């Protein structure tokens, strides 16, 4: 395979994931510690990229290296892969406990979907509504699945859930409550507020795939037909 056969689909992948994140080339460059011209060349498919730069880009795009190297399909892009980023459901994971976050990252390491992690209730609402530190997300798509811990700083999880379900912009997003016990007394309150179901922590591939059929999300957590506005997924990615 010629180098151009790799550079072009890699550039398409970087551009696609950057667009999903709702950030500019300049912001991606800042996050990755690279020059904007470098990002521009990468997305045009005219730059040879080092492994170190690939790792920096993946971290800045909040995805794994493997996900970044699973190229989106484009008719004129030779070597393209088997998924379209626009059809994959983004996940918002709201958890302040670092050990739980790390365990979830290990448990979901084979998931192709992008998982955004925020550490408190205020950050979760800012992310969803494009306010505060996430004001740059005003035009970015919202996540299609929310994993929500209830014991959160700043704004507690039940209040976050109430606001999500009270707003027409977010009310239809499935919310999975995270709990340390199936006997948690807040589970009934979360159900009344509109949570779809719950997972006993830690989050991993097994317990997530057990509940996603209830949410009408296909594996690998593809958006529903309504969310993709009629797009038909081709060869959806499967967990390895």
C-alpha cells in the first residue's frame, strides 16, 4: 500500500472525529501540542504522521489510537474502514470518582464509541447545553447516551437527571444511572425522574451491553435511525 493510501483516510478520520467534538483545527492543535498547519496538512492527507503525533491526536480527540486508526468510509478514500463516525452514539460519562473512571476505561477499552468524561454535575449540564467551559459545543451534537453517577459534587446526580428530562433538547437522551448497589434508595427516585435503567458499578462491556437493547441502541452503540436522520450504517463496528 502506498503511503498516500494511508495518509488520506487517516486525515479523513482526524477531521471526522474533530467535527464530532465540535472544535476547530486550531483548538485541536492546541490540545495536541501541535501546530495548526500540521493539523491542516494531516487532514488534507499530505503529512507523514509519527506514532507520537498519532497518540497526541487520539488523546486530544478523546478516543483511543485504535479508534482513530479505524478509518471512516468515504467513496474516494482508499483503505477506508467499516464505520461512519456520524452514526456512532457518543456517550457522556458523569463520574467524580477517579478509580471508577479508570475501571470503566479498562472495561470499555474495546468500545469504538467516543466516551466523554466529566467530573461533576455542573460540568455535565454545561457539556449538554453548551454553556460555561463547554460554550464551544453550542453547535456540536449532544451525546446519545448518558452514564450518570448520582453522588456528584456541585450539582447532585438527581438534580442533573431532573434538568435533563425537563428540557425538550435533552429529554429523549437515555440516561443510565450508576450505583454501587441495586438496593440504593435513590434508584426509585431516578426512575420517577425518567432514568431508563441502572448499572451497578464498575461499568464494563458486559453490564453495558446487557442494558443497551432496552435503549434501542445497536452495537456498537449505533444511533437510532431517527438520530441519524435516515442514514443507513454500513458494516457497523463490532467490539474486538
